[in-house]
C-alpha cells in the first residue's frame, strides 16, 4: 500500500473516532426485562433507607403485604442528577417518613421491587415542591 492510501486510511479512522466521541450515548437498559409493565402495584409505609448514588438511586420502605406481614420494598429510581433537577436531595426522604408508591412490580419471584414509580405522601401530595417523582419507563 502506498503512503497516500495509508494516510487516507488513518484519516478515516481518526474521523470516525472523533465522530463517535462527539455523539452522546443515548442508549440505556430497558426496565421490561426486570419489571412487569403490564401490572401495577401500590404500597404505603415508612422509609427505611434512601441511597442517592449513581448510577441509580434506590429507595427502601416497609409495607404490609396481603398476608399481613411486613416486607421491605425496593424502588429503583433514576439517576440522582435527574432527581435533583426536580428538587430531590439525599435528605429528601428520611427514615420513618411515610410514603405512598405506585409502579411496576419486579418479575423476580418472591421479590418486592418496583420501578417506574410515582412516589407521594400518603394523601397523594408531592414530597417536594418540584412535584411528584414520576419515573417513566424507557421507550423501547
């Protein structure tokens, strides 16, 4: 291969590399593999733990199941940056605060996970002035 072809090939590889690094990554994992979008679960109870960490925040709370037993629910939320844009902080939900949650249940048998949830106070009012957290399921 002559020098001009090597230079052209190198320039092409460089251009493709620059183009790929300039385009933001838009893909994200879908929740449908883990959560059932055809069902909705609602629960209410006191917060036990709020982890405001990347890549996803997690909220844990206790609620009574249909057998009358207390179970700990886990809610997978979005990125803390997105939550903070609506007024949420790591101190928004303190242990003991009672919340009401509605969302998609986990597909894992025997688990108590929720995603794509609406989180409010028990009376349906927003937790923060910015409004309710409404985690939307990513579009396929």
